[in-house]
C-alpha cells in the first residue's frame, strides 16, 4: 500500500501542475463576478488552509486514500479514473462525483469517501471575490493490495 501511495503521489506531483499550466486563462473582467457560476480555473485556485496550491490538495487526497481489501485476481489495475468535486465559496468540498469510473463500486466509493474527508479549504478567487471552483483529480493507477 505504501508503494501505491508513493506512485500516486509522484503521478500527482508530475501531472497536476501541468494540467493547471494548460488551463485556459480567464479574461479579467470589471463586471461583478457571478457567484452562482462554477469556475474551472481562477486567478487564485483553492488550496489547503496551510497553502500548497492544488498540489497540496492532491497530496492530502493521496495521504487519506484507503482502498479496502476485496476479492480480486491480483493482476487487476484500475486507471483513468477521474474524481470531480466543487470547492464552495466557504471552502467546503461539495458535489463529489466520479466523472470517469473504475467500473468497480468498491474503488469508486473509496475515492468518493476520500474526497469527502478532505478538510475545509481556502476557496478560489476570481476578480478578488470567492467563487465556487470545480476540481478534478485524475487517478493514474490503483492496484488493490
């Protein structure tokens, strides 16, 4: 399990920053920010209260992830899974969902439980105002132990 967490941490450290760099920059607007719109990229992305940016959130997710033991052939690997959630204007994690499934409810439920266990975050900001932001964590490979 420790090796799995190391592999996931390495993947997150390498991939997530590149995803943020590839995200489309939003034009700065002088109009009021629509607080009902859920953004995917803002000037200041959500992060843990202690800092660390999106990478810090991914590291916390990886640290908390616990895949329960279940009957498996031992060679099955689950990859290409996407967990999506919204960080509200109050920093609470909401609307967690599996946007790309492992097709294994045990794995999917463990991932959702991990997202829901994340602590309160600092919200994302657009034009100086806290706004809801949708984040997606891509999971590259999970091999149950």
